[in-house]
C-alpha cells in the first residue's frame, strides 16, 4: 500500500496546469456559471468520481462529490467557481510568465478549485473507496453566496477547508461583514440654480465624513470601503436623493450588534443637526466573524500536515467575507486556506504563483488522507 508521502508525489503539475488553464478560460461571473459547471462535472466524472449536481436555481448548480458512505465524512473541501465580472472581455483568460499565472479568477479562486479537483483526481486514481472527505464546488459566492446557502440546506458537516487565497497560510480567524445602505434627501431644483435646491449628494458627503471618522477612530479598527455613491434623479437637476453603499469588514471578535447600534445613533445625531437631510440607514447583509481555537484536534492534525510538507505554520485572520461566513452560521468550522494573495483578487492584474497551486493540491491531498474528525446528509 502506498504511504501518504508516496501519494503526495502523485500530484501531476502539468495536468493541474492544464486544468487551471481551462477553468480560467471559461468566463463564469456570478449568475452565469453554467459553462464551468458543465466542464467540471464532466472532468470529475471522467476521472471516475461520482458527481451530484445540486440545483441552486433553474439554470445553476453546485457540483458535489461524496464518498461511498456519505454518512461518515470528516471534512468538506469547498471552492467557488464564479468570479467577478471581467475588466476586459477580450482579455480575461489564462496567461503565464515564469511561475506567474494571470487571468480572471486566477487567485479567487480557480487556483484553489483546480488544486482541490487535482487532489480528488489522485484519490480516485488510487482505487478503492474514497477517504471520508467531500468536495463541494459552488456558485454565486461573489454575489449572494446562494450556492453555499443551498449546500447547507441539504448537507451538514463538522469541518471545511475553503480554498480562498491566503498565500497558503491557514486562516483560523475570519472577519465579519456588514453591508450598509445610507440615504439622504434634499430638494430638487434646476441645475443652473442650485441655490434654490438642496443637493442630496452634498448632504451625503457630510454624513459620510462623520461615519468614516467614527469608523477610523474605533480602537480595534474596521476595514471600510465606500463601494457606491449615486444621486437621483439624473439629468440637469439638483438631485433630491443620494444613496451610498458601504462595505465594513470587522475583526473576528467584533460585536456587530454594538456597531450597528452606534452607527444608528450617529446617523440620527447627524440628521438632527443638519436641516433637510432626512438621513436613513439600513443594514442589508450581516455575517458574523469567528475564530477557531488552535487547540482543536483537527487543527493540530493540519499543523502536522504542514510540518510534513515543510510549509510554515503561521495562522492568520481572513480579512474579507467569503462562503466561510455562511458555513460558520450553519454550524461548520471552516478553515480558509488556499493559493494566491487576496490583494490581487478582483484586480485587472489578478495572478497566482503556480508553485503554490501545486503546494495546495498536495496539501489538500494529505489533509484528505490524514485528517479525521462525520458529514451527514440532512433528511
């Protein structure tokens, strides 16, 4: 029988690179993942794996691989097949220069998906039954995480590895996420006579200044991004309505309920001190952060795998939101761990070091063989 060290050498870099090339070259923004789902499903079936197509909506599906005894699964590897929209539809595909692979979704997270598929390919080639692990390649992460939510409605499992880009560092902590809508009102007037109106965009800027000053003054800090600012109506008028969308990423131990209350109080105070603002705040999406103890048995075993593969063990916090938040809310303990750097994701220069993709495939493979802890299908 092969040892784990022998099996880890069975990862085939050229096959893995060809797979990554195919995944990147298939355009799969959230909501339009049909092509990549069909490709991945056919690829896994061709490798001898039993594939479940889990319906998310009329035309969209998750791809799930379960072992023969689906009642006894220890760990689920979770990746998302969708990307953000392309910066340039004529130039989004796979390119390589040296060890750098560039393309839409290269790091977020087609590299992680390719590494997981390669690990399961090697498991299938070994013959016999699969270890007690599962693979779930989901859709919709970049928008509403509807793929992960659908997965959780039908399956439950105690642990997950989510292949988001972490530069191969294990993330035992995960930031929370708060999506905020702010709205201000004004008075419409002809654009050539702004003195007769009240510009809702200008009042919004005053409100945003107060909100961002408050956020940056917080002792532990919050990562914020003003994602969108829109005035209504358009045209040659002074706008009487303005909306701003803000993304807030909160450290794992942050009290989201306290932050919500303080933001509501701040908006109310600014509104009362500004004539005609009519300020409004709504929290559109809330996802809790979390931190997994390094003393947990499965985490200790993962640390052993790192040592075996001579990888540095430097646990970190994942700074963005991901399907990990959805899994955590459903009772799963997700470790975020994958090739690539988060800072290149969603940029025109998105890239991944292919050597890390190979490392990830070997790491996932060893995790599948070493880590035990049961995935059961909900009835």
